[in-house]
């Protein structure tokens, strides 16, 4: 049973969950992209090399790394069978399969054709129909689970292709104190712990109903005393529009620095939840955050808030960073202007190339997306 403890977004990273990409990525085709929430088809070989380099940098900077792909092999055989059967559209014969193959089916999926070859009763075995859908987004460990204080929150995913992930993560990690989100949608990319408070985005992936269910429970448990809730708007509810979670438009690399997509967030509605009362704060988010991070808060505008640079580096996820130490982050190399501005603000930046990684996911994905912090203090 894993002990969890996360103080704040900007705290040093002690223990983190990642998931090495594997055969699930080979299931992506032009026909399956939209259903599986992808923007493009990555090169799986280069993708793994980039992810391996990222994980290496996490370890070099003091984080204990738990790899979900390795942890799944620690499940008991009956646990694997139960997870596969609850996920399957077919009656699959699992009796003679070894654990390694079952673990592969759980993550990489099983096509109708493969299931028929294993004896399943499939009349017309289509290659692009799945008896067990692949977890093609499992590399993005941020979203299905999140930790605030000593509580592990098992999320609820908006997109159907990711609905199984929270249950599977909880079954594999076995965290001690679990709050399961039962209503609405609630995802980790919108979730920013702030030392007894919560900053949370909603609107495109997490929902108002998800907040209504979960935030009061975090308050009742004593993990938070208030929450800052930010409404994120996108042109339409579509997985490839570029505005997804809060971490695609904002980052907190240090207690006195935020990275900020000004042209969007200055127009976003901000609500404060204290006890049983929720009130609208008419100030822009950057001003509201000064109440929580200090009035000497420094704001690094993505692309220096210059139109073309801002739009380009927002799209390339300049704000999607992972804090690994005090005033130290891992970030994409290609957001050079925003990285320079963060350096000038006193942030030490460790960079890596993620040209295939950034093709991934519905709203593109980055370093923060690939990490589920279990301990950060």
C-alpha cells in the first residue's frame, strides 16, 4: 500500500508514477485517432526514446520513479483477470494465459481478430474493433489520479476511451486513503495543490458537477480550506482544439512565479469557494493568485504575451512543466522564449526534446501530463 503526501505544485518531487509507452501506441490509425483522443500518429520508437530521456532526468533530479508498466506485473492473477473481464466486449478465454500476456492485453488491448484467434465467439473479426480497448493514453499518468495532502483522488474521465484508467490505476497503486469521484468529471491536469488550498480548472475536461462532488469532500476531510476555481472555455467541446486542462495554459514553477497564457486566462471567470459559499471574483486570475502565492508574485507570460510567440508556445505547451526541486523544473526545449523568461525569473530549467510526445493526446501533452506525483514536499 503506497503512502502519499503532496504539499504543493511547487514543492520538490520525491516519488512519481510514470508509464513507459509500448504496443498500445501501435493501435493508432487514421481511423482510430479521434475515438482514442489523439491529434497525430507518433513514431513509437522515437516516442519511447524521448520518454526514457524524460524519466532519466526525473531520476537524476532526485525523484523515486514508479513505472506503471512494471507495477501491473505485481498484480495477482485473479486481479488481472477481473480487470480484463470488466473491460472486455467479448467472452475471452483467459484460463491458459500467463500474467505477462494478460498485462499486455490490459494495457495494449485486444482486437476482435486477436480475440477470435484465442477462441472468442466473434462472427466478423474486424481489425479496428477492440474486444479490450487499448489504453493509448496511459502514458499520461497525471489525469486518472491526483494527490492532495494525504488523500489520493481517483478521478473520473470525460472521454470514453480513458474511463477505465482511474480504476486500473487505483488497483495497481493501492493508495491508502482514496477519494473516488462518483459524479461529473474530474481530471488531474486541472488539479493544482497549493499547500492546503486547491487551484482547479473546469469546463473542457473537468466539469462543474465534478467539482461540486469532489471539492466539498476535500474540504470536509481537512485537506483544503478553500479553492480557486477557473472556468476554461474552448471554441467547441472537441478533443483537438488546444485548450484542455488548466496545465495547458498555466504552470507554477515556484511559489512566487506563475507561467500564464494571458490572452485566455485574463478572460476566464474565477470563483472562490470557502466553506459552503462560492463567490465570483471579478479580478483576472493572475491578480487573484497574488492572494495565495504572495503579492510579490512574478508573472511569466507565455511568449511574452506577443501574439505569434504566445500562440505558438502555448500550442507547444510552454506551461506544461513538472517541478522537481526548489525553483527547478523539467520543460520542453522548444519553448525558447518562455524558457528564457522563466530563467530570468530565477527558475532553473532542465530541458528535453519531445517532438513525438507532443503529438500525443487530445490537446497535446507535455512533461506535467506524464507524471502523477505521489510525494511532493
